[in-house]
C-alpha cells in the first residue's frame, strides 16, 4: 500500500512539474501579435500549429542567417533571400555553394503565412517542410540537416535560444524547421502606397497610377487577385522555356502533362524590388515582361486561356504599359525592405 501511495505521489509531482514547466514556457516565450490586415486571405492551415513566438522567431532569424547550413559554410538562407530585394537576390537564377547555378529564380518570401503552396511548382504545402529543400539541394547548400546540427550543437548561443524557445537545449530537425517558419511567418508586407490609399490614410494615386490601376483591374486582376496580388494558381503563360531537362514546372510535382511548364502565379507586391522576373529570370525589367505579353507568348497545348483565347497575347499600348508599371510600383513597401 505504501508503495502505491508513493508511486501516486511521484506521478502527481511529475505531472505538476510538467504543468509548471509548460506554464513557464508559455509565459516566458509569448506568442507575437502580428498585424494581419482584415482583408487578407485566411492563413495556411498549418500556421495555427506553429504560431510565431518571441524566442522562436529570434531563433529562426538566427538560423536563417547562419552560413553553416551549407556544406562549405558560405551560404545561408539570407544569402539568396536579401531583405533589400524583398527577400530575393537580383540574380536570374539562385547561386549556391561553389558558384553552382540553381534551376530557378529565387522567389520572394513575403506574406507566406497566407500561401497555400510554396516554391515555384508548389511542391510544399507546409512552410515547415520547405527549409530542407535548399539544405540538401546540390546547387544550393548541398548539406544535410544532421550535418547542420553537428555544426551548431556546441554553440552556446543556440543552446540558450533553443531552451528559451522550446524549454530545453535539445536541437532537432523539427525545431529548426519550425523556428525558421516562425520567422518567415512574421514577414508580412501590407504597408505600401496602395495599402495606404485603400485605408484612406491621406495618400492618393497620381493620374498615371490611377489609370494603371484601371488597366490592372481589366487585364491583370484575374490572375493577380486578392490582397496578395496572386490567386495562387498554376498557369502556363507562354514564357520563354528553361531548356534544363529537370524543368517541367508544376508537372514535376503532379506528373500530369497538362501541368507542364505551369508555375505558381507570383505576387506583385514589392515587384519593383524583385527583378529579374520569370521562373528563371527571363526578363530583366517589368517593361520587358509587358512587351512580351503585348508581342505574343509561346504557343503551348496547355497555354492559359487568358492568352489562348486572345491570340496568345495581352495587347497593351505604350501608355498602358507606363501606367501599369506606375501602379505596380504603388505596391512597394519601403518599410518592409528595410
């Protein structure tokens, strides 16, 4: 009987300690209150399972900038996702260790908590599953998560942050991925001139911007819809082809011929800062993109109906192009890139 009572006392004490620890962690590592615009889409379903916290975000930002993630300690996430370029790199295709050229243009990372798919081909549905891709890709970091853990496990600053973020110093792949995702979830861009005009904060469009907005609504908004300025669909819009044999667009993921060379519609937010444009940087300027649409895109069986039903083009006058670009620049969030 004494043994049973003693065992019950131990179980209750253990449960009490665990509850105390969990409460301490919750108090000492509070969730971060994010300023999410009311008119933005719903967040990705997985965000609720990994809400940004004070130390989770701090840890994620440190991991994001750590070059030890690459095999030769020269490339971090932030090497390709540079804040001044809206977290792109101004290169046609991403450059990894030893100058290796990647398959695709570096996509911007903004408003990711509202996205349903990640990567140009939508290969990931959960942001926490995405960081492993550049770590193991030969043209990017060419490493492994176990190699990364081996490099940072004796770093006292990491030990401290993992304890603050997760309650103990244990470094695991899951915790690394969750922390990086928490940091990326905080990268919300919603304070451009367009946003201020919409919120009636004393800003107004000049004539060219207002005309550009009208043209945008007529000729662009069907794909670049919602306050994210993307409908998150996958489309073949007849861009010049990347002849790399590994490229097939969305078809790399689905294996469906109808998805060949279809790519996720990119957001137009901060588009001024993310040149060059296209899945492998085919276009150096916004004007060159609009000229291409005007002159006619490549024929394809699965060419998007917006082009196919309109002679493979989006006709635009030179004035319309100028005004469209003026409007797109109102989507620049200067605070975000600083």
